[in-house]
């Protein structure tokens, strides 16, 4: 069971290739720097959780969706790796005696007991950013399955429904909208707009949903499914250094920064690379480079602000062609809704000024927005009390739990990340900290069921 006072070894960072598929096996800690056997059946239970130096569940999917070009994993909604992970989840959940269903928006529910209202729901997502790590999302899903499995094995009979939930398209890597599955579920995105979203190959969400066996016309707010959730807890690897700096393995989330995504289009004049003198050019790629520097400088001048351009699309994209336009995607975050809006307004002004130096123009179009999230204080307090007093931490990363928080009591557990690196192949968590997270989640579910 969860023991917040149990000393734990300081974490060490991952190598360039990540350590999710082959770190050290877990060991108990005796407080003097040596690892000792756990009491009762803890050693056996720990061994059952570990395979090849990582959680057994993560090891089972370690080969799915590896990206040889980017490194790490590329697992995107309803494409091959995502479909394989969904099949894995169904098999894993059914092996535990859970009953799996897919809702109208492609989210997966694995029920312990008869589905119904006031359910205790836990889970996360299985998709990834391009070239992402092994822990962001899957750690929460694997941990939820392990926690429920341990409760069932120990003879717990739940007094209310319980489900493990896997949200679709949390990262937004295929259709551009983060937390799409939870936004659709809660009505946070218009269904017609969602159906018209397109991926890089021009496939619409409606077309992809139909190919996956869903009815595109039923995509959208699912009030019946939402009404079944009594509360939601999402376990997630920490995306930051809060826990390593505190020397603690697990924390409860307090809040999420306001954040959104904007599409920046820089327009110039396409032309011949050899026939156009340098002084006659209106090159939008050069202008976009100035714009990106303006984004960096604007955010750096504001305390607590974060702004990132991580994706570019150059049109037409020829080596011997001066581009006609450049599309870039801006991610902006700050401490409050107003601060984030002010940041984006300042970025817009700075970008306009920057691109004019090359005779170009720019437009900034909002694609998604999530206001500041404060997690339910009563639920957070209950979780903290059940775990014997663990730290609370804010986060700058968005999560499905943050979308649900406006509709049902929601909370998050963070598992220590030894470097703070995430959305990268180097993302990592020590196996003993992952087990600490499972133990914490098991304790919480036991107290709530």
C-alpha cells in the first residue's frame, strides 16, 4: 500500500534514447541508500509489475509506434499504432474482468461493475505527439489498469461503478485540437467544426471516424456518458521538475495554466530562387524566422509566460523556390486567462512588425483555447488526506482532466520525472516512482469505492 514516508532514491536522468524500455528493475529502499526487500507480499507484487526494467504494461507496448526518423513514438488517432494500442487495452482490460465499450467519440471505457451514475473514473490517453516519449499518457492508462487489478485481486467489492477511461486524440497530433476526445464528450467543441477537421493528408475527422467504425453524425456532446462520471482522477508523468526539486515521488495537481494554439500564416511572393535578386524578394520564410524570434522575445519579457513555435509548413516547399506562404503553429501559455490573452496580443503586434521588414503580411487564427483550470479543492484535499500529505503542484501542461474539471470533480496525480523532459524520446520516470504512483492510485480508489 501507499506509504508517503517511505524514502526513495533520487532519480537520475534518461539517456538520449530514453529509458522507458530498459532501465533498472525496481527495488525497495531501506533509507540508508541501499535497496531492501519490501514487507509482506510487497516484493512479489513489485516483481509482478516490472518487466525489462520498466512497468510490465509499458513493456508490453514498447514496440508499438516507434518512429525511426524522429526517435521515440508517433501514435496518432486511428492510425496503425493507435489501433494496435486500442486492441491491447481491450485485451488487457478484459483479462482483468472489465467490460469495454467505445463511446460515440472514440473514447474507450473499461467498466468494473455495471456502468452507471456516480462512477469513479480514472485513466489517461494512449496517443502521442510526433516523436514523443513512452510515459506521457500510457503511464496513466497502465497505472489505472494495475490499480484496478490489484483492488480486484485483493477482494474489494466496489460500492459504486468504476471505469478506466482512455481518451482519444489528447495530443491533437493528427487533427490539431488537443484533448479532442474529452472536448467532444463534454461539448467543448462544436461537432460540425470537429467533423470538418483535417489531418496532414486531407482526411477529415468524419472520414477517419467512419473508417474506424464510428458514426460521424454521432460525434459530439455525450451527456449520458458525462453524467456517469462522479469524479475523475488522471495519473500522469510530471512534465516539469517540481517533484525532483522537492525530492518526492508523487504529487497532487492544483491547477493548469491557461493555454491555446494559434495558426500563424505569413504571406509573401513566391518566385524563382535564381532569377530574383535578394533586394527584390518578399520571402515569407525569412519573415517567419523574424516572427518566431519575436515570439521568443515577447514571451521571455513576461514573467511566467511560455510561447512556442514547434511546427512549420512552407508552401510550396521547393529547394529552388522562394516560398509564397508559411504556416506556423503557436502554443502560448501564461498564469491566467487575461495574461495569456495579453501575451497573444503582444505577440500579434510584434509579429506584424517583424514580417513587414520583408514586405510580408501575417494573420493569427485561434484554433483552440483552454482557460485556467483550478482542480476541485475538496477532491484534491480528500486525495491529499488519503495519501498522508503529499505536495500539490501547478502544471503548465494541458490534460483531459482539465477539460473535465469544468463539468465534474477532477484531480490529477503526478509521478516524478527526473529531468522534467517531456514530449521527447528522453522522457522518463524511474520504475520505483511509477510503482509509487500505482500504489497511490490504488489507495485513492480504495478510499473512494
